[in-house]
C-alpha cells in the first residue's frame, strides 16, 4: 500500500468512525467503552500491521509519521483551546489547588514506586523515561469519570469537581510533557543550543498565532478559518520536528494563545475542532495498533508493574485528596486517560522506546475495563 492509498484509507476510517460513534447507540457499558475508546480501530491496526497481514509495511508506516503527527497536533490544539483565562474564574480557586495537589501527589508516588522497581527489578530505565511513564499513569480517565457522574447520584459539588479534575489533568499532563522535552534537550545538548531550540520553538508558535489573528479579521467563511488553523497546525508540527520539541505541547501552546485573543469566537472554534476529535483519535489508535510491539521480555514486566503501581498511587492519592468522595469512587478512577496514549505516542515519534507506548496502551484498556467492571459490580448503574 503506497502513501496515497494510505491517506485515502485513513480518511475513510475517519468518516466511518464519525458515523459509527454518532449514529450507533450501545447501551452495554463495556461495549460502549470499547466503541468510545477506539479499541476496534486499534485492533484493526494490529491486524493490518507488520505482525499479521502486513498490509501496512514498515516503509509505508515510516512515510506516514508526519500525517499522524498532524493528527496529534489537532488533539493538542483542542486541549489548548480549553485554556481561556477569562473563563478560569468559572471554577473555584480551591479546585485548582486541589487538582494540582492531586496530580503532583499521584505523579510523585508513581514516580517513586517506578524508580524503586527500576532499581530492584528492571534496571534499564532512565529517570526521564520513568517520569514519562509516571505522567501517563497519573492522569485521570475522562471516560470513567463521565461514567461515574452519569451513573452515580453524586451531589452537584462532587460531580462538578470530578469533571474539572478530568479536564485539568489533561492540561497538566501536556504541560509536564513540554517540561520533559525541555529537560531532555538540556541534558543531551549544549545549554546554548538547547535554549536556542526551545526559545525558537515557542517564538515561532507565538508568531503564527499572530498570523492567525491577522488573517481571521479578513476571513468571512468559517470553513476557510478552519483551513487556516489546519495549515498553522501543520507548520507547528513541522517546527516541532525540526526543533526537536513536543507536537502535543507546541500545538496546545498554539491553542492556548489563540483562545486568549480578543474578537475570536472561541466557543464556535472549539466546537468545530472538537467535532473531529473522536474520528481523528480513531486514526491515532489505528496507527498505534500498526506500530505496537510485544516481542520483548521487558513488556510483560512493565505491564504488571505499571498497572500495580497505578492502583497503589491512585488509591493513596484518592484517600488523601478526595476524602468524602473517595468512599464513593473506589476503583473507578484507576483507568488511564486517552491523553496518556497521546503523550506516549508523541514521545515515541520523537525517539522514545516502543515498549513504553505498548505498555501504556495495554494498561489503558485493562484499567478502564477494570474500572467499568467495578462500577457494574458495585451496582452503581441507575437502571
């Protein structure tokens, strides 16, 4: 399959995925999760990848990296659009402090347990790799949170905070990813070179956000405005590759800058970008399925250790931060966030080991399915 046929196939997946997600209702929680999470597209990617039918060969995959980076940029841009600072006051300041404390506490516990496990058992991971896994493992699952709110009679205050926490975790995770990329550059390059790359990347993102602002005044069609956004995201993705930075973080930075411009209809723009979030995520899951590798012994060790550490970390963090809510939640918040997959994919496209992405993908589905099973077992569903 050549690159043109690959692009046509991916567009078909996006269109079908959008239709399936919007038009076919699934009442069963587990099937609903599998549909919502894009599991079927991941499985299709594994089937058509080099391990099985080899429809997507290694050469085609390597030629398609930039296409998937563009989809990743779209995801980051959507996350950044949520950071409209004028809307920050909608949430109580206590939410931000508690959400930040929960994220950092969970991150610290998971990092410490992974560090000890690496010292005693794995003995192969760097501290940056451990921190990358800790970031992915410390993010709250938006899927299980939404199920909790929909199926459990929380009081309004608790439900509101849980919704905030799920969204805030995504932002903090992407921000931490940006810091990790900066730390990696500073540790592997000369300080002057690393600072030049970092500052250049941030300035270029800001420059093109100004370009968008200038062009938006002249654009009369909203469809044209979306094409301009797509073109700028494409440039930001190219910049991230040239200057060795995070696609997800730089595109989120672009979205945040655009979201805080005056005279920009952020709500309309956000809804338009969000409309294609799910089908594009299906494309990302398909791509992840193609590149997954399970032929190394460290995968099995990482999966069991990572999953056990996530459970311990979340259990401790919940009991400390949530207090009253934690008795109602139990094991339901242990599912990893979909942004965790995006973070590991971003890191993989920048040179991280495929074992980390493979581990997080497996743990993502296991922990979320375990969370949903726990919800059903505790009879939290309102029939």
